[in-house]
C-alpha cells in the first residue's frame, strides 16, 4: 500500500471506533472485514460473562483463524480430488488416442 494514496477509514467494533489508513480500492473489503469481526465479537460477547474487549478480540481472531484453516484444508482436499480425477481422465484419453484404429 502506498502511503500517499491512503485515506483514513472509520471502523466500529463493539461500539468502539478505530481509524485505519488504507488504499481507496481496499476500503470496501476492510469495512466488510470489520463488520464480520464486529458480528463475531458480538456473538462471543453474548455467550460470555463480562468479557473484556481485548479478550473478545483475541477469541474472535482465533475463531476466525480456525474457520479459515478448516476451509483451506477442505479446499486443498477438494483440489487434490479434482487433480486426481483430471489425471485419471487424461490417462484414459491418452489410452484411447494411442489405441489403434480398427
């Protein structure tokens, strides 16, 4: 991110306001990420006994990181299945193309 092209963005997490500089094209993604994090923190807050802001932020970060890693693992597994399937189809096609014509 180029410092000369950044602009401040106001984000709210549990009714606290944070100002972060970002490039204009990153703004929508950053705002969406903050809204997602705010929702996760509010969800955790409703299930906890008087948790502090910092603790909620850490719990939300760990929860989101866990979800991300789980999705990555699933994606990698599905990608491997697809790769294996395509390799099998390629071998079959090669076998058909190499077979003598009758």
